């Protein structure tokens, strides 16, 4: 069969752009990026605030500028873009079915594919808020796109449910645009986003944050008129008598992101029940040889710099696969989430690929540990490496590096566990 | 003597800082775990500064708004003034990333830059 492309990347966000660039640099001749939007850049185009690129460029850039640097590099390298084109289906044989207004329904085939479809936001049905169904309930990301790209303000008085970064960043943005943000409600007893965003987005602009609070009911017939907020206990049960009516015309939901994997699911790619993304090895290869995945499609990252890094690795693997130099995985070493760990990515290591490149295991802790901690990788019975930090928080992804000098131990172990625990418990 | 409380944002650790002031003079910073935190506390207590990112109206581009940002941090006290100036800006595309949209905004010595091509 004649292949149209060596590497086809689905999604032109930071993960997809980095994958395409690295695939090209690693020797893939024909590289294509497919994007359903009219322009490349992904979610970053609506993230106009600063804070991007501190690791990658040692500069404090707004989202669109971070994306633009990669777009410019991809274009300079001669990578093809197919915009306004949606990938409808992929097969394990790496055939892609596409749909676009101009070309209709058509297919192309690839020697290797990188999935980089990003994530989507959890919506109201997924968190089940009772009450009427008036207009004026949106996800924070939808509002972000309206306000920052399309120039449309969805309301005047807001309540934000969830203290995720997007919600807090929107609280500041709406305030700057002259709206009032009455309150940010968070069901957990801790902030789910970064402390920096709490200070610069809420404190700076006098937006009150109520931890252990949620929305009990949305009030209003045609348009939201108010929400009923309520305190909750440790088990997230309403505390009677703490109800309070907050008048507002808009409720924004910032209650989490889920990897976007409709395509992967339909193709039969193995997904993790915890991350919602494909199960991958250290090359970010899925259970289907030649199909790789990178960025928020694998698990939700909190820093875009790490998304670009993951894109690099996946793109590199894809180029090697396309050129026939990446051997098919024979068996694998399972990486388990151990004590206090919600998940680890990659979930598997390919022993053949344990050579001279260090491997980074990324993980999230289950609940905050606000004291000195160890991050430890071990076999069933023996420690392989551990490093310390001053805390572990669910909002911040943690990585532990495995260097080539440890690979002997890793191979001997046959199966790995990653633990996080307070030093005082050691 | 006056005391002010801050959460340090110079790194994700988020130490709780106490800054003791005599008028506008920093006498002591407490609660930091490193030098950067000490500097952050002193600056925050006297002239807090922030990066600002917002949008201005744009004509003839793919979108009706152009995202812009400050080339350096600006005093928090000048935010409203800067926003008011930017509300009246109306630019014509094409624009290149990094183009200076306004020089020395509100006498801060800081420029307003385009965040992307449009
Ligand atoms: C609303 C929102 C706001 C965020 N804000 C921040 C922030 O402020 N800071 C931060 O660090 N991170 C933020 N994130 C996380 C952010 O997604 C990552 O930092 C980063 O942009 C992820 O990159 P990605 O390439 O994996 O995904 P994305 O940037 O989401 O890119 C995925 C791309 O794939 C395309 N796509 C999806 N499916 C298909 C298909 N079937 N066919 C063709 N194209 C397809 C999409 O259109 C999109 O362009 C935010 C996420 C969301 C959802
Ligand atoms: S004081 Fe130092 S360690 Fe603490 S938050 Fe500030 S920069 Fe980080």
C-alpha cells in the first residue's frame, strides 16, 4: 500500500505541533497536521494570560505567543497543515477518515499517527446540579473563548463553580472587562488550581473564594437569576442551614477536564479508567503499534511546557516507527500507582527501548501532603530511586526520572511501583 | 510598625510571608524559605507589580480582537488606568506577534505588545 504520509498528527495544539516538529527533525519526510479549527494553536489561542513558556523559552509569554512560536517553526520546516478538517475515524491499520466542508468525506493513510486531540471540559450533566435549565450556565472554557477571541461577554454578574485554574483566570478576566464575580465555590477543602492564580486572579481583584461550598440549585426561568450556594461536609453532603442565595446572571463551571478520546475509543485503543486517556509506554505509543498519543489526550497536564515535551517524545517515536527503526514492543514492564498515587504515565515501559535515554515518570498524588515527602520508584521489594520535595499536591503533576544507570534494576524488577509518602512516615 | 501578610508566588511552594513595615520602609520579611521570597515580600509590600494581558479591538483580521500583553510587569496601582487606555485602542490588521501596539503606556516605561499574528 502506498502511504500518503509518514506521520499524521491529529490536533494542532501544543502537543500536536511539538510532535510534528520533532517527527520532521527525526527524519520523517512527509508530516501532516490535521486540525478541525480554522487556524492552528489549539486551546492556547484563548488563553491570552501570561505564564506560558517559563521552562521552554525562559520567558513569561501569553498562550497565543507560545503557540505562535511553534506554528512558525512548523511552517518553516515544511510541515503540511490541513485546517477546517475533522478526523472522524481512525483504524488500527492507520487509515484516517476525514471530513471538511471543502473536500467532503475522504481518507488518507499514514505510517504512524500521533493523537493530540487535547481535552474537553466537564459539563453540567456530568456534575448533576439540580434546578431549572435556564440560559446562563456555561463552562469556563466556553466563556473564555467568547470573551478572549470572539469579543462577546456572556453576562454581568457571575458565580464560578470550581477553583480550577481556568475558572480563577476567568474570574480575573471578567473583572478586567467590567463584570462582577460574586464568588468562586469549591467543594473540596483545598484549592484545585495553582496558588499563584489564587493570589493574582482572586485576591488581587477581591473575588471571594469559598472552600467546601457548592451550588445546591440554579434559580431562574429563562435566564439564571441566582444560585443557591451551600456548605458541604467531608463527604460532600450539604450542611443544612448554610444555604445562601447569590444573585447572578451567569454560572460558570470550572470542574475539571477530561481527555478527548472519542476517536481512540472507536478505534479500540486501550484507555486507562483513571486518566481517561490511552495507556502508553515511554515512547507514548498506545497498544496499537504505530499509534502514539501526546498532551492532554493522554492525561490532563497543568503546565504547557510538559505538554510540548510529551509531544517531542511522541513525535520522535512516530518518526522512528515510520522509518522502520522502532521495534515492535515484545513484552512490557508495568508501572503501578503505589501508595498515595492516583496514576502514573507511562503505564508501561518497553524493555527494548531502555537504552541511553532517561525516562520520566509523571504522576499525581491522591490528596495534598503539606510536609516533606519522598517520591520513590521501587520493585515489589526494593527501592530503585527516590527524590524528595517539600510537598505534594493533586493540582501539580510530579515527575520522577529514571536514568540509564537504573535500567538494570528496572529490568530485574519486571514490574515497578511509584509511591509518595511523608518523610515523617518513612 | 505595620505588618502585612502575603502568599509568596515566586514559586509554587506558596510560603506565607509576613512583612514588617515602618511607613514605606521594609523592616523585616518573615516566613520565606529563600531569597526570592524575601525580595517578593518586600516588593509586594511597597510597590506590587503584575503582568497584564488583555485584548484590543482589531479590524480586518480573522477575529475581532487582538490579544496583547505588557512587555514587563506594571504597578498594580496603574492597572485601571492602563485598561482604560486600551479600551479606546482600535488597530488594523495585519499585525505581527511582538509588534508594539502602544509605547510607554501610562508613563510606566512598559510597552504593549501583540501576542500573536492576526
Ligand atoms: C478551556 C481550557 C483552558 C486552559 N487553560 C490553560 C492555561 O491557562 N494554562 C495551561 O498551561 N493550560 C491550560 N489548559 C490546559 C491546556 O489544554 C494545555 O496546556 C495545552 O493547551 C494542551 O495541549 P494539547 O495540544 O494537548 O491540546 P489542545 O491545545 O486542546 O489541542 C487539541 C487540538 O486538537 C484539535 N482536535 C480535537 N479533536 C480533533 C479531531 N477529531 N479532528 C481534528 N482536530 C481535532 C482541537 O481543535 C485542538 O486544536 C486549558 C485547557 C482548556 C480546555
Ligand atoms: S519564599 Fe521561596 S520557597 Fe517560599 S514560595 Fe517564595 S520563592 Fe518559593
